[in-house]
C-alpha cells in the first residue's frame, strides 16, 4: 500500500527538474500523475531553454518505471483557457483531481529593477505567480468535488522570504506565492483542503543551468557560489533529497493538521550568519 493509492496529482512544470522528481516519488506511492508543462515548443521564451516534448516523454517513462500512470499535457500555464482544457483532460482520464503541486518557474535576467523591461517583468510574474493562480483557480473546484482530504503545495523560494538584488521581479513573484497560499489556506479550510508552500534553496535543476546560460555565466561558476553557503554543506542539492520529500510529506496524511505553512528547504542557508559580521 502506498501513501497515495488511487489519488490523482497534477504537477505543473512536471517535464523535468523538481517536477520530474516529485512525479516519480508520488507514482512510487501509488498516485496517478498529470504532468503539465509547456513542452510543445509553441510558447518558448528566449533566452531561456524551456522543457521539450522529449523531456515530457522521459518523465512519463520514469513514472511508468515506478509503476505509476502518467498523463502528459502540453500547456501554456499563462493562458487560462489552456489550463481549463488541461483540467478537463485530466478529469476525463483519471476521474478527478486530489492534489495540485504548482512547481513551474523561470528565473529572470539579472539587472537593476529600473532597467528591467516591462515585457520581462510581466513574463516572469506570469510564469512564477499568475500561472500558479490559474492552476489553483481551475483545479480547486475539482478538489472540492472530491471532498475533504485534498491538498495543494505551491513552490515559492527563499527569494520569497528575503531580497536578492538584480532579481527583483523573481522575488516579487515568489513573495506573491506565499500570499496566494495563505489566502487559499483560509478559504479552503472549511472544505477540508490543505494548502502549504515550500521555499527551496539551491536545487540542482535545468532552471539553474538555463539561468546561468541566459546571463552569460559558466555553469561551474554558477554552482560554485553555493559552496559553503548553508549550514549542512549541501551546496547545490538534488530535488530527490530535499524538496521532493517535503512535497510528499505535505500532501500525505502525515501532515493532516498542517496548512498555511511555509516550509523552508535550504539546509539552513537563510539563517547562516555572514562570517564577516560575526565577532570573535
């Protein structure tokens, strides 16, 4: 028996990275997973390297390898009609939806806030915040139909808890995710549906690689900045060892009394003192 036998989970950004890791773990615990990602090549956003149809197909293969069933859906999560269509296809295939893991995201070009173009500002907020709102908007009625026991996990970031200069639009979006989740937790408590947020630190994903490439950084230099940045010596960690166990816990009955909570998964990076400011 798995934790999620006969349950249905929607994972946005499910084609690769953290979404792929979450999908494999949920399938291992008996869930059917709907993998929503851009993945059709029609809405690519230069200069970023987005998920491809091959990425999505590989995640389906890995989910099936875990003994689960996967439904791949190419969807532009910034488009409400596309999201509604994805909901309808998921419900038609699996009969309903029990969980939503809103995992999609993209990091911005590094620049001063006043030099950020309006187009880039709007796009980063659309991918990182509005897409999560649209997923919640159209998935929640299906969770309510299933009755008490549903759960949502929204992915924010440590950028949603502090400030990272030259990445302001990303931080604004990730702060917004925390506000969205807390509001939904209040609104959905009466339905027996829980809403929690996770704030990952440095996780080794294609999004980090794409960020380095788009900003003219060598991958090795990008990775090196995380060395020694946390309390546990994790550096750039794997999703399988960090955020995925957190998501599994927050969706499970083990967390039945946990809602409106922000779980930081950063190996203590947020609370590590700056050694230059510590007196001996």
